[in-house]
């Protein structure tokens, strides 16, 4: 039977608030492990300031120096990191990795959370924040406002704790929502739904083609507003410094989820990291050195593969998400596109950050949709939000784009 020692993940919390916390992961290796760990840290709002990664292809040792928050749930974070680590077996005193592919995990059950409430600015963010705190992952959203000022919210969610089918977990969720929303909450229902309703990845025609082409093209645009891109990014590859590894060197400015964006790209390319070092220098300038190999254990020597990988890394660091404000007839619509990993996972907390940015700008949400869409052979989570303008928008459209972008990048 597979198991993982509790000390496979060790979190050493700093005694002083300004000092960094140290997270050590010592477990069997697998392609994409770094991506999975970084995604969990991003979900918990933990910022990686420095990191070291080393592996012999079978076992890995990872150290992250991180900045947390006063609200960071360290014991729960450790539990989620342990769950992401591959299992081991100690039969006859010999430890070895049990491949997860032998027993593919069952897709999580999807639940429909139906909320009816009185509308006010920021209420959607309040709901989203509660769901995040309860570790309920939003897969799909449909929000609409009625003429009498009521809001009907439909959230399709999965439960990280796998307990939402129980009456206790449902009651606890409703209790938390009621505590935050108070008298604004009219009714709340939770029910499990079948696969025919939860097909979140199906192609949808809800997004205009012209907007799709402009927002989601994978190549780097010739001209892009500086407010909607990261500062300059440098990606270089070198095969001369190691006889068995290709060296990838990246220089860029830090942003929320930076290491996750790098790791998910390498995971999608099926690239393994044998050794890596990440650190933030003066003025949040980052330097990343990664010694990598392909899935066959060899260097990346094909010039076309080198160019493809370097270009993708550069693009993902310049524009890890796409943000645009467009006209929808006489109304104003906010569009955000979030690339999905080949594993089917999307960047966490995107809807949370969008709703928080709009709340801070004092802009209401009239309706919202979150769906997945295949564009050019790649899957995206597309957030389509119709803004409640009232008599007029309280902020110019450029300010909305910039505010949402900065919140998503952690630059607010």
C-alpha cells in the first residue's frame, strides 16, 4: 500500500512576521510536481521569494522560502502539499515510487450552489471569498440580476475536502455564507449534479470571434498596452554548460504566481527539472536558472524545440492572463482569459481577484459567466462579466483593465 511520511513536507514558520517561512519537500519525483506544488502555494496566497529544486529523476528535494499572511492556514497548507506528493511503498524496507497512472483518480463530484440574494456592490466577491476559504473550487459560474434588484448566482463547484455530499458540510457552507451576507441572502441550496450538466469544457459560442482572436492569440503581439503586460522578459537556452542538461535562464519582474507560470509551461511540454534556483533581487527583479531534460532524459538540442519552448515561456510571463474591456451593444463587458494546463487545471483564485478588483473600483456586476473554451487547440477559462454601469461607469475603461490586471498580477 502506498503512503507518504508526514515529514515529506516540513514547514518552518518564522518567529518574526517580516522573516521568511521555509517549506521543505522531500519525496519521490514526478514530471510536473513543481507545478502542482506552486499551484497549491498560489491558492493559499503564499508568495515564493526564493527556491531551490534538485532531483536525481527518482527522488526530489525542494526548498521554498515564502512570505505568508497572518491568515495563512499553515497546517492545512501542509496537508494539501502532502496530498500532491507521489506515494511510496516501504515493502521489505525498500522505498519506491508508485506511479499514479496505474490508478487514475476519479473525477471529483460537482455540486450546484444556488444563491438568491439582494444585490449590492461587492456581494459576488464576498461569496467567492467564502467559497475559497472553504476550499470549494469554482468550475463554472452563471450570475444574473433581475429587474427588482435580486441576484441569482449559480456556482458549479468541487470540494477539495470531498465532503460536500454530507449534510454537515452543506450546513457549514450555508452557515458561512449566511454569516458574510447577512440579510442580503434570500435563499441558498446545494445539490450534486450529473456529468451532462457539468460539462464545463464543451465548446461554446458565447464569446464573439473578433474578441477571441484578439485576446487569445498565442503569439506575442507587435503592439500591446504596457499597462497590460509584464516588464521585459528574457529567456535564453544554453547547452554548453552541462554535458547532460540544457540550461534555461530567465530574467523578469516578479508577479503573483510567477513560478507557477514557469512550471505549468514546462509541465505542458513534458520537461523535467533536474536542478533549479529562483530568487528575487533588487526591486523585485527575478533570476531563474533551470537545468532541464526532455522526457527521454536527453537535452533539448533541436533548434525548433528550443525556439518553441523559449517563445512560450516568454509569452506566458509577459501575458500569463489576458484582460480586455469591450463593448457589448450599449453595455460594457470585462473579459479575462486564463490558460488551462493540459492536466485540466486552471490558475486558482482568478474569479476571486477579478471580483475583488471590481469591488475596490466600486463597480457592480450585472451578470457573469465562466466557461471553458478551446481556441487554436488550447483550452482557456474565459470570464465574461457584464458591468453594472448605473448612470455611468465610476471608472474609465482603461482604469478597469489596469485595476483587474494589477490585482491578478499582485501589483495592487
